[in-house]
C-alpha cells in the first residue's frame, strides 16, 4: 500500500473586517508572522506536499503563498467548495485526488476543518486530545492516512502525528 499523508491547516489569523466581506479578509500582521514561522518549521522538518487544496478566501490563499518555500513546485488548486464548507464536502474533495498524489495540504476554515480532523483521526494521544479542544488560527495537523487510494479516505482512517500551533512556534 502506498503511504499517504494529509496535512490540514487552518488559515493564519486574519483581520476582522474587509470591504469585500468575509471572503476578502486578509491575514493580519500576526497571521503573516505566524505563517513565516510555520514555513521555517515545515522546511526544517522536511515536510512537503504534491498538491494544495485551498479555500478561495483571501486569507487561505495568502497562507498558501506564505508556505511556497515548503513545496515550491506543488500544484495549488483553489476550490470554492472549501469556503463555508462541511467535513463531508472536504472528504469529497479529498476522494477526488488521483492515485499518484501521495501528500496533500488542505487549507481551510473552522469549524469544518477541525471537525474533519476529528472525523479522520484515530482517537487517543496528546495531539488528538488537543484537537478535541481547539484548532486555532494557524493550527497545522499532519496525518498518516491508512488507505490504498484517496477514494477510500473516511472516518478513523488516519493517525494524527503532529499538531503545530502559533503558540508552539517561538522565534
């Protein structure tokens, strides 16, 4: 069976109001700083992905742009379905991935992203307990996914192996 890895990332902290409405809220200064720290952490720890699935909201697209150094040649797919979504729709997007994709980053929003993480993760462990409490803005989750193809991803099919938050990354 091919090893598959899924990363879930809640966008960085955003500003409160934007002229274009919620979808056009940019990252705040703190959000930009955290994304830069997260990028350094991911590069230093040899993370990477083949494909990024991103919500269409400005703050998620800015988060993805800030992580370009992690996987500079990856394919980025901006998908309207990942904005104001549900875990079921997120799963549907993952199930559409081709077999040759082994590592994927999904960048989105709460509450759906946290709910997706809880649906996918095998219960237990420190990371799972933390996720059951919260997924803050800028929170990053890494999963080892135990499925032969993405079409088989579903409840309790992944092991949560890393959980990084802005508070855990200190310059």
